[in-house]
């Protein structure tokens, strides 16, 4: 670990997260203005239990006080390469803390990446954290969609552009219902069908079970039904004054009944009732279907400056489904029987961090 030690400023002690410090870590995350649900320490257990990925959760201390944190996990496979990521399967990550602590943690992570000889280090920042862009190139592939909620639902509805607002009203007229699920069964059935249709490998159902176990009431599953039949299902994360619809899917009948639109609108209304102020529609790739759908809701894209430190790689990674080299595999996956994709998908999805 000599390279790692050399990267540390003398004023900081950077140490691995200990179990006894988890409460302090989470308190720091919840109290930091840039903290996110994905910085919570519970993700370390999720990544280990669900995927077996080794993590390096780092704490920066100054005179025994936590001044910064950085969650990292290693995702390594023959097919997709070897990366140290903050944080896999999450839209946000990167170091939190004082400006000096952030730089110290990033330098420490870069040294760790070199010592482990991974292909690259990826920090899923929401803001640019350092000026040396030549040493830390940024990929402009993803944007996020976040918007302030008004306490008045009528004003939130009025903020939705006319065409999309008509879809929301159609869903309301169709007398759809929201049901809250105590397990992942219905959600997984709907979600796995949706991602198969997109040509994407599905996670194991166990992953979603673990998320529920780890985050409890902050991880909610809501299923929209019509005349007792499920149409669409959504796993949502609640964090501070924010709501984050995260994993979702729908059956073919959902489109004709405006099930998706009702699903997200109903969540927006419930978020207001709970006192939430931010609706985080999550990240999307530029100019894709989800990107356009969120813009139709009146959300404005905000760039996500994911930063990279290249170690064994000489170019930025591109594991996006929009990469032309994956198109034939995606089309083939769409044609596989659902049980086959549910069996084989988790073997691939655990490496698509």
C-alpha cells in the first residue's frame, strides 16, 4: 500500500470504514448538502451480499472528526473489464467532504486503483470536483433530471407540459389503483419482462430482496393495477426531502391505459404529502427514449460529470447499450424466452455496474 500512503496529505487520516463507524458515516452523508441515497453505508453490504463485489469504503478524518467519505467497489469480469467505481449500480457517487478532503480521497482512490491495477477508476459525481480535467477526464454520456416540488399538487400538475399532462389525466380517468407490495414478487415479474424487451440482462430477484432488507421503509414497491390486474411496478428510494423512482417496469397493457404516467404522478403526489421537496427522476443517456420521456414531463437535463482516472486503459470505457458493438447481442437477448433471461441475466447483470 505504499502508493496509497504517499497520496495522503499529512493532515488527513484516510481509513477503511469500520462497522462501528457506520452510524457516523450515514449521519455525515445525511448532513452533507451533496449527500445522496447512494452514499449511504448500506450499499456496501448490498454489493457484497447481492454480487460478491469487494468494496473499499474510505473515511477521511481530521483530528478524529469525519471530514470526508468515499464509497468504492471493484467490479471485475473477463467480459466487461476491471473497474473501481463509486458507486456500482448507482447513479451518483464520488467523494463527499470539505474541498481538501475530497481531493485527498480522490488521490487516495487513484493510488488504490493503480495498486490494484484495475483498468480505470470511475467517480459518479454530480458536480465537478477538480480542475485538472486532463488528468481526470469527464464523460458526457449521462444527465440527471431533478426538480423542485411545489406543496400544491395542482401547481405540480400545471408544471407538466400539456401533452404529458393529458396522459396523466387519462390515467386518472382510467380509475387505476396503487397498491403497496410487501415483497418483490409482482415487481420482479413485471420488471424482468420490461428489461428483457429492452435487451438488457435482469438482476437476480435476490438483489431487490436485499435492497428491501437493507433500507427498510426507505425502499418502497408500488404496483399500479387496473380492475385488479397489475400494469406497472416501481421501486422507489426515499432520502431526506427527496424521492427517487429508481427501478420500474410495465406490462404492454400499461401503455394504453397511461399506467406509467399514473405511476409517476401518483408518486409525485405522495411525495408532496410526505413533505418532500425534490423529485429525482434519475439519470438517462442523452437523446434516448427515457431522456425524451422525462423532458416531456417538463424536467430539464442536468449534466453528470462522471470523472475517470485511467490506469490500464488508454481511452474512456463505453459499456453503454448504445455502443454499436453490443447491438447484435441486445437483439438476440430480446428473442430469448423469459425464463432463460431470468436464469442467465443475473450472471451478466452483476458485472454491469
